[in-house]
C-alpha cells in the first residue's frame, strides 16, 4: 500500500522491548546512568536516551516514559533483557528495581496526516498520558503511540477503526522521518554526534554518566568527519551498500523502497565546512542518488 503512514493514517504494531523501573530512587538512578536529564522529570515526561559505555559506545538506546509510580523504558526487543540485567547490577544502596515486561506488553504506532485528535493523546510532542495500565504517547513527529499490556493496546487501537500498515511501511516512514534505529543505524563504531542523536537523546548540561566525557569531547571539537543523512536513490540499493560521495566513501545504514525510488539513511563523509563531500550527489552500486536532509539538523540542543 503506497503512502501508508505518509498519505494515509494507519496503525502499525511494532516489536518492542519494555523495561519497568520501580523504587523510590528510580529517577536519580536512571539519571546517573543515561545521557538524559531525568532527575526531576515529572510524570508525563517522554525522553529518548542512550546508555553508553565509558568510551561512548551505545549499549542501549530507547525512550523513557515517566509515570507517577514507575518509569517505562521502551527499547529494542533484544536489548530489554540485557538492559534489565545491567540496571539491576548497579543499584548498590539505591531503591530501584528493573523488570522486563516485554512478553506482556505491545506497542502500536499511529502515523499519517490525521493524528491530531486521536483519543487519549495530549497535543504536545514528547508527552505521555497515563491510562492505567498503559500510556498514550505523542511522538515528536506528531504521531501517537499506544503502549501497554497487549489486550489493553489491542482494545484501544481496535476502537480507532484505522487501516493497518506493515513493518515495511513503518521502515519507509521511519527513514523518511530521519529516525535512526537500533542495530541498523545505531551500531558499534558510530558516534552519537555522527548519528545526529545529540538533540534528541543527550542533555549536555548534566553531570557524570558513563560515556559523558566522550560525548563532551566530540561536541566541543564540533567537527565530525561524517554524519547521518536521509538520501534517496533512483533504484534499489543493498541495505548496507557503499556510497560514493565525491572522492570519498560512505555507507548506507538503512534502505526501503519508496515508490519507484529508494529512501535511505546513509553515513556520509563531510568536508571542512560540514557539508557532504561532492555537494550531495551520491552513487551506490552505480545507482545515482542525492542527499535530502541531515539527521538532527535544525533541532534545539538541550543543555547547550
């Protein structure tokens, strides 16, 4: 179905890992480990986070949803068990416990031109409305996510009466919306700054957390040699194809068919002025392409 989630508002059930963090010290604890400012976060706050090692490599990426009695962490299904184990390992004397709820929870996203009045959602981006036992999240894109125990989500979404989109539709929408994904775009050896994740996932004014020095250093130097871009190609390209930009090489990190073309995220070499080498004309496997937008560009940087 062409244009699902672009021209037609539809629902898509996405695989999800969910970790619930409870205990009196939960916000202080998550604040000390994650790249986000969570210490005094009010219920209804939604914040994307990275959990990094000391060198700044991402061990987990996700979204924290703050509720009155707990914090729900939404992450990739394969990350939830390791994140839960890591969180339970470091609590020391703090009152904080993590449990993996992935088996019982579901996530359905609604995207498209007509999401303004969806039931249960606030109008402000990156906010959540608690509806016991689940939550309704307004995404920064304007779309809405229904997250909670599977039966609850299915009831809520069934009442919307919207068509269902596929995961292929989602992939195309996500890439066009410049949202890097765990495991494809966000992967070992790629820096937070290169991926354009600083504005969405990192608060620069917060104190010590694993990987903070590495983030601060690359931010202060301010000159990444490559960056993640949304690009389009005139025909199919392999999902991890090498890309030629001028005299240098980059790599496709995600790709999805989009009509007769292909929409992709690609990590591309930058020139000294911070533009793509070669002016944005690309070639992957001999297929011509062009840069559309840089991930994270023009967004405010929290804490800067």
